[in-house]
C-alpha cells in the first residue's frame, strides 16, 4: 500500500523518493539479498543516480554501488533504459573479462588502473550519461507501476 500511495504523489521526484525510502528501510532491516528483483531494480537505479549526481562513473565504481554493477546493468535493462544500459555496459567492458570486483578495495584498485589508461573515455561516458535525456526516475516509476504486485 505504501508503494501505491507513493505512486499517487503528483511530483515524480517525491514519488520516487517515497518509494526508495520504503525499499531502503527494508534493505536496512534485512539486507540487500532479501530484496526481490523489483525492489533490487529500484534500489540499484537509485544508487546509480545518487553516485552519478555526485561524481559520475568514478564515484559509482568507488562506492558501495559499484559492488552491484551487474545488478545495476540488469536493472537498467528491466526499466528499458537503453542508453544508460549501453553506457554502463561500455564501462564494464573496460574491466578485464568484464569482471567488476565486488570487494571494494579490489574494485577501486582495478578501476584506478583502468582510469589511468581510459580517463578520457570514462569522462565521455559520464558526459553521454548526463546528456542522454533518459529520465531514469520516470522510467523506474513506470516499471514500479507495471510491477506493483512485486512490492510488498
């Protein structure tokens, strides 16, 4: 019911924030692994948006969200965010064997090496993300509406 009430909020940003609050409460109480696919989708999209707003793909990889890179890629596919999916997929391609370490220290070390060789390419991915025009909040809200039964 909380999710439906949040969807009924007129302002899409407020609606999105109310939904993420519910999911973050569940994640905080029980852990990420207890979230179902739909909840993980919203969680990952929110993490991506927060990190991109604060420093782009470098910020995303360097923080907790980076441990969920594969899940975030799947979340982008589920909400049909094709451009953002392609950009994150290109970032993953920079990692050896497309393996983004889940361990924070390993991930940061690997990415720092990648960044030293591909700084311009990573900056270009950031620019293309910001210029894409994809409204990930709106796309996520549509996904939540279509999958409302999966939020409990």
